[in-house]
C-alpha cells in the first residue's frame, strides 16, 4: 500500500478534529455576561430606568417599559405616582431625568379632587422599580455626592484649622 493514502487520512482526521473544537457551541456563563456588560453600554456609566407615561399602575409601567439606555445628559430615575384618597394608584409616570427634576421629591397634600402625588428619584441602574406611596418612600436616593464643592471647602477648612493649631502649640 502506498504511503500517501495514510498521510491523507491522517491530515483529514486532524482537520476534522480541529474543526470540531472550533464549532463547539457553549452558552454564556454569568462570568461572560459580567465581562461583556460594561462594553455594551452606549457611553461610560450608562444606565437604564423604568419608563412610562401615565400608566394605570406600577405593574403595567414596569411590564411594558422599553429596555433602552437613558440619554447621556440624564443621571437619575424619576417616579411620579398619583394616588386617590384611598391610596389606590391613579397613574404612574417614570423616566430618566437630570438633577433639576429631582429637587421636588416628596408628597403633596390632597388636591380638590382628592388626589395626592408622591415623587421620588434614585441613582442607579433600574432603581425606580417600587412606587413612592408616602413621605418615607418619596425621597431622592443618590449614591454619589450632589455637590463636590462643599467637600473641597471642608478640606480647606480642616487644613487651615490644623495649621493654626500647630502654630499656636509651637508659639
């Protein structure tokens, strides 16, 4: 028997073995998703909020909320909850907002129709799932300081105080 058919079979089997290794599929693991997640945001620090306009209740809002990233100029998730005199939901509005829209969180008194509005804001990915129903829930929850300039002023005051104490103790 000639040697070339044996060599041909060997090369063909090697090729098939390599091909099987490359086409073997595998599911994404939790580790893969965590690794890929930061690279899939449209911009650094990208986040999502539940979004809806005048939904009948929280379930309808969260169930049909579009799965899209918030615009880059926004930083917070906003929830506007309108309740009747019995505490039942009249409407729910949720969206991505900038800081200015979050400065009026809390609950209003009953209006002439017997409705009350509670507004909350939060910072974080899909953080606006629950509804604010009272003053305890209707808050502005942030994970980062709102004003970095106060922190710098405090640092300078502490440094100046330390230097003054040091000078007085040596003087």
